[in-house]
DNA sequence: GAGGTTTGCTTAATCGTTTAACCCGATGCC
DNA sequence: GGCATCGGGTTAAACGATTAAGCAAACCTC
């Protein structure tokens, strides 16, 4: 039903000029008299002219689209990242093509290739934990942890962990349970490592990997003297919070609970969850910016040798974005009893601090 | 670094034939001798030939991409939908371009136009509550509620509500709080409507819209005799659950709580959350299928008049996908006390049943 | 063996944009 | 006044795939 959309040719015909002139007028590149250029721009505007992206892509080899590969779209952290990436990309005039790797390495590779074939100008990857992203002939930005080789930008999980530790310490806590899911995840390792690094030698620390100890009895830990629970994800923090609550413990009076990422529900629970949030906007912005830089400048001061392995590509862009503590109701002063009279296990510290 | 990717021309040159022949051989369309065709296919395979999507798009007008517009990427339901859409689209060889409308109508329209400009062959829209999606010259599939005009496919929220009501009724509950966020959302209206329709005239029903009564005191309601809380979203169910729990009520012994959508945390809380799940895969599959049908068959038995307004386009595709009850620990038998001796407010039924 | 049909491929146009190369008239310079 | 320069355009060649139309040889048919 719609009339054919305006093209360079159709506009050119109206003015009796060639399509090249119209192209130049709109892009401001060639030499066109100012008067004519102005009239052409006005007319194009009025017509609602929009260049055909496929045609442009064909000619220039740039599709104006970047890919976003995520380990698992169902991961509740994803929406924030996706939203931030989409916004940042849109600001640069780019579209965002999504791909889900379903947490499988094979699918991750396949997804990358599909995106490349679709002509993505660059790809942002949040790798599945422990995965190394293969090298491609497309600019890549990796969001993982500062420690990962090839990482482009990410939250400073380690510093975030340390900051959360400081928060709990400041509230008087001296016995901690640090709860993660999987040791394989470098993000989780960093968070736990940061927490541990932020706690003094004298603190009691139990580290629990849920993957290995899924049946952990949190109320028992609390009864055993643990007063602060820090989980690497709000999801686990929520589990701990509700489990303790159901066992009759008052949060935060009898125990404090904190998580990471400020997931959607963190503010909705009662008591609301204290959490370390990543600045998704800044991270996404940096990832997109890094991509843009690599797309525009082909070789970023080409690494002399071994393009494959290196942690090269060190753009001046920031690499570790600080995290922000969002102190809510689930953390509070350590119970007085524990403060004054430490329990039987004064130094069960399972592992010593591991700062490099 | 990478050698130029293979094109039809480069393959044609290898065989000393024209690019048209190669195209025909690969697509199986024109007339090519079987022997040559087989050799060409083999060679293309070996070379990892992939057609240039932009070029194809330019020629055919089909980009092989569909757009997905969501009201708010930060909405926790989004991941499931996005994941399902992505999978369904990938199965059909389509890519998915995302766009966030930030809940604003203006942004929603702008996002749609950006997608159209990008050459999306079709667009799936989950409209912001209460929004009517404007007509475009691009196939559209709308996921909202069966009641919305123009809706393509969605969960049967009303029947889901009724089924949840039946579940609670079966557990012996007779006094309910139905909790929604906003009356403007047709999804929420349907869910609440379904719940109400599934409850008998004799039941006590309190309907609460959180937007209007954000400070609702749920423990007070429970003390007042309400034994079952059904919220239109797991997010609110979680809020209710934790609030009651903190107030010292044992869930589900003293009160049952249920939600909708089976969000990521529903299984993680203690007690785990009973919820009505939508079958995102089926919904997304149907939406994608509807899009494909409209893309391939230009006019679906063209509606004689008023292409704009109608609830036309009635493809044979299913429109209301049944929801599934996921009974977990947060719902249980109504407390005996309430069962035998109803509380002081036996008939505070705020509104009567409203089945059409 | 002449006419018609297949078969198997080629030619060439087309999608809409970008961009290098060229062209012509008007100036500017010494 | 001869020659380079510049401003304001035009031409034409891409980009890579698709597809209608064309064309020569081979095959069939009676």
C-alpha cells in the first residue's frame, strides 16, 4: 500500500541532478554548492528519506550492527547488560543483534559465526564462565573480569568484593560465610577473592561453593556463629535470606546478608537486599566505545607479534569499572553477643588470603 | 589478515562458469547439470561459503532479520521471551534485532521505525501496557493478551488466573488477596479477572492495585483472615512472601502465596514460589510462525475493508497459549482455624465477579 | 531430417549507495 | 594571454546476489 520509499535517485530526479550529488549533499563529503545542498537536505527531511542500510552495507562493508552474545539469556543479570548495550549502540547509530549461547561452548562459537555472517561490524561477548573466546576477524569486546586475558572491560569484581567486605566489617561482623556457585567462573572467583582480601587475618571465614555443597545448611551456620553472609549473586543471597528468615532468624538483627548485581528483585524483598551493583551503563558504554574504536581504526597500534595470544589491544579505555555498594536493609550491625564473646571457632579460616 | 571471503564470483571463476550458475547450483532453482551442481556445492561447503546477507537483502528486499521490541529490557520476564524468540527465529534462519522502548510510547514508536529502517522483515512487539501499536508496512506480531485487539499470540492469562484460583480453592482457601500493580496493564487485568472468575461467589476477595496502594500492609491482611495471596507477578509475590515471613508468619502453613511467570528466583527462595508459568517457547514460536506466514504470503486473505482497525489477520495460528501451574512450596492447605471458623469479615467482597 | 522441446549455461539488469575519476566553465597568476 | 586551479557538478564503476531473458547444442518425434 505504501508508496515506494524515497531513494537517492528519486530525490535526484526531483532536482534534476545526479544521485551522486544528492549523496554528497547529505553526507557533506563531495563538493556541492551550499544552496543546492541545503535544498536537498530540506527535501530529504521532508520526505523522511532514510538510506537503505543494506545497500550501504553492501557498498561499504559496514552493516551498522553489532552482535551481543550472552552465555544465557535467562540469566537475570542479562537484561541490564542488554539494555545498556542497546542504548549505547543506539547512541552510535548501531543496531544490536542478540545471540544466546545457551551456556554451551559449541553454541557460543556457532552464535559468533552466525553474527559474523550476518555482517556484524563488531561483537560484544559475555563469555560463558571459563570460556576463552576464539579469535575472529571481527572486532571483539569481551566483558568478563579484569583478570581474564583478552578482557576488554568489566566491573572490578575484586574491588567490589573488597568494598563489600569493608562494609560488613564496618558493621562489626567478624565471622563470614562467602557463598559462590562455581569455582570455574572467573567473575565469582574474583568476587570471593576480593571479599577475602578485604577481611582481616583474624576474621573467621567459611567459603562455600554451592556447586560442590548444594545442601549447605545456612541456618546451622548462623547458629554456629556466622553473622554475615555474602553471596556472589543476589540470587543466592535471596536464597540465603529467605532460608534464614524461615528458620526464624531476624534479618539483619541476627544475621546480615548481601549479594551482587542489584538484580530486579533486590529492592522488592523484605528486608531489601544490600548488594554490590555493577555500573552496566558504563561497562556497556566502554565495550561499545572499544568496538567503535577498533572498527574505525583497523589496527590499534598493531601488536608486533603473536596477534592471537596476547592480552594486547590495550586501548586506553578503562578496563575495570568500579562497583557501587547499595546498602539496604539486609545488612546491619553484628549482633552484640557475637561481637563481645567470639564463638568456639575463633580461627577456622579455611584458606589464607590470596592476593597476588 | 584473513583472505577475502568467498563469493559467488570467486567460486564461479574456479569452475570457469558464471556466477549465475553457481547461484543456481546452490539454491537449486535454475537448471544446472547434477554433476556440476554437486561439485559446486562441495566446493562451496569446503570453502565455507556464506552468501553476503547485505547483498541478498539489497536484491531481494529481505534482510533475514526480525525485530523484537520490548517495553523494558530490565523486566525480568524479558529474558525468557527473548531467549525463546531468538531460538525460534534462529531455527528459521532469522536474526533478532532488539530494541528497548524504555516503557515510553514515543520511544516505542521510534524503536519500531529504527527497526523498519534497518530492514527488519517483521517485528515482534510486546507493547507497553495499554499501548496500541501503530500500523506499519511491515508484518507485525503482537504479544499481549488475547483480549487486546491486534494481538497475535499470548499466554491465556485469564485461564491461567482461573487455574491458579482453582489450585488455591482446592487447598481449602476461602479468603483471598489478589494483588496487581497497575490496572492499565491488560495482562494484569486478565490475570486478576481470571482469578476472580475462578473463585466462587461465597469467597472473600480483596483486590489490591499496588500502584494505588503502595503501602499495603500484607501481614495485617493475613491477621485479618486472608489466607491466600495471589499476585500478578512473581516479583510482587516475592515481596508479599518475604514481608509475611518477616512478620513471623509461616508460609505456607499460615498463608499461601502464589505468583505468575516463574521468574528466575521463584525456585530459589525458601519456601519456593508456586507460580503460573507461561510457555514462552510456544508463544515465541507462534509469534515467529505468524510473522513468517505474513512475510511469505503478502496478503493473508486480504480483509475487504478497514485494514487499519480490525482484529483481522486471523491466521489459523493459536492465539491463546495455556499457562502451566508450577506448584511449589509457597502454597499449601488453608489453616484449619480459618476453614472452620471464618473471621469477622465474612463477606467484604470488594467487587463482584465480572465474567462477561 | 526438419521442426520443436529440453538441457545447460551465459548475459545482463537490478537492488541503492558510495566514491574515485573526470569534465567544463570561471577565475587567478605572472 | 597562456596556463594552472578551483568550484560544482556528472559518469561510471563498484559491492554480491538474484533472476528474467537469451542462446546454442543436444535430444526427441514422426
